């Protein structure tokens, strides 16, 4: 475990940077936005599926259960707290290839990558 911004314990999980993340998005892998529906509506990575962390904490939705063997890119706002937590939840549920996008949507947008609204 490592410690996130708020001082809470956050599990160490697989992470991918923006360059690799962009290549995976372009290759049309599954992208999960684990922020609130409101944040998702404001802006998100094109093609992303919104499953808020509050949902993942309770259950793995049937809509993504079949993706366990596939690459999944997980992101939150800044890649520091919610994304790693969600990635950890998915890893524990058998999603061996889930990885957190290190800079989240903030870094994605700052790098000039496309966002949908």
C-alpha cells in the first residue's frame, strides 16, 4: 500500500501512463470512468463507460463481468485515489489486466487528448 493525497491507504496497482493509455484508447480497449455521473457528464474520454466507484465498492456490474480477461483502462479525476482503488477492486474480482491511468482525466485533457462532453 502507498498513501494517497488525503493520507488514506491506497493499494499499489498496475498503472499506465498517458502515452500507453492513448494507444489503448485508440485500439478501442474498454475504458472505465469511475467518477460520479455528474463529473462524467462534464467531460470524459470518448467511448468510456461510467461506473462510479460507489457502484464498484458494492458490486461488479454484470455489464462488465465478461471483460475479466481483457485489458481495461481505469481512470478518475487525477489518477491518485479513486482510480487506484477501483483498479484494486477490479483486480481482486479477477480483472487481471485492469490498470489505472496515472494522471486521470486531468492529465489526459492537459496532454491535449480528446474529451467528450
